[in-house]
C-alpha cells in the first residue's frame, strides 16, 4: 500500500495522536452529514434530498473542473526532455 501524507509529515512518535485526531474529525463530519441528511429528508422528502445532494455534488465538481482548467491555462509551459527510443 502507498504511504499517506500523514506518515511523512508527522513524526513517527506522534502517529497515534495524528491518526486519532484525523479519525475524530472524520467521524464528526460523518455524524454531521448523517444529521443533515435526516433533517433534509424530514423537511423536503427523500426525492428532494437526493436531488439536492446530487445537484450540490455536480455543482462542486463543475467548480473544481473550471478551477483546474483555469490553472492549466495559467500554468507556464516548460520544455520536456526528449524521450529516448526503446
């Protein structure tokens, strides 16, 4: 398996604390999402909740795609070394 960034950026003596903190943040986010989903289902129904979640996900993906395209357009062009024949 590949190594996670936390393995490299956190001293080995603090791995347990770093992973516990990450897991606590992730669990809190999951509980918040679960509660928000329950609230939305009660407020606008299951279909509305799925439409909202899908539309929001698509919007975030579109914003990310636009940001990537803009970054690629603004990135300086660098020359690459020629690839030797095999």
